[in-house]
C-alpha cells in the first residue's frame, strides 16, 4: 500500500506518537520506518487525499510534536511513496544528507518575509529622480506625436523599478542575515519584490523579530513587510 511520509528524524529522537492521528478519514495510524541511523514517521496513504483543514491539521500536529522533542525534517503535505521499502531505501541512500540537514535545523525555526511597495509612490519617486524619465513624461503630456515615446518611457520605468526594488531586497536580506543560520530566496508573486525565508535559532527569535520591525519602520509607510513565523523549516529541507 502507498505510504504517506510526515517527517524524518534521527534514530535517537524520542519519536513520541501516542495520541496523534494520521491523515485520512478515518484517521490512519502512525508508525515509523527505520534505517540504521534514521527514522521516517509514516502512515498508510488514504486514497483521494486532499488538503482539507482536518488533514492539514493532522499533518502539522505530527510535525510540531516531533520538532518539539528535537530536530526533525518536515515533509510537505501530500508526500507519498510506494511502500515502506521505498522509504527505507531513500533513508539508506541519503543518510549523510539527512543527518547534515538535521544538524543544521537543530533548535531552529523558519520565518518567511514578503515585501511589497506602493507602486504609485515608487513611480513618482523615479520621475523626481530621473531626468530622462521626466523628459519623456513631459513630452508625452505635451502632446508630442511619437507612438514610441510611451513604450520607451514604460521600459525605462520598469527597469528603474526592478533595479530599485532589487537593491532594497538586498538591503533587507543583508540587514537580517546576521540573525539567521541560513536564508532561502523564493520567487516573489504579485506586487511583492521579496519572498525570503530565514532559518532562525530559537534563542534569536526575539532579536530577529525586533530587527525586522526596525527595518520596516526605517523603510517607511510606502513599504509593506509581512513576517510569518515561527514555521516548520520546509524551505531548508
């Protein structure tokens, strides 16, 4: 039967699973599949599993229990393989990689930071700062009959937006890097120009959050910084 994988831990981990249900309706029973140095917490994989609230809650409850007792590598919801033998084979083949990751995640949580900026305010700023952009804008508003002008202005403005937001993203990450063990950049979406995750030691969480608040204050009201955490360190598995 197909196997659902929740987490990978060191064999010395307590692996307390009592009272925890697995995903599915009715809930599946949790068990472990082990190699010489590692264990994976698994259950049978229910058919037609979907990311509904009850199953997401069960998935995360298993991981939170295990991470509360020591380092654990959380698998994303819906991680399914063929059988126990396939799980054991991966544990054996990638033992050193798993152990390295467990050491890196020991005592850490993930914080995710997304950042956006009021685009209208940014465009006004570019027009104030860029003589070339102001000249093109004035020519268009003055009625100059050149169909290329709007295209040239748009290209110039878009380039300025990318450059400025890229520099701001670097500044944000640089300001927080000293409070994190690792960082991971993901593709930003929508109006955001930054989507970054930070692996933060639990003893440094307060300092990390304070640094983010100070950073947001310094950037000003045109910026929208949204910090989520503490989270399971999915980005660092």
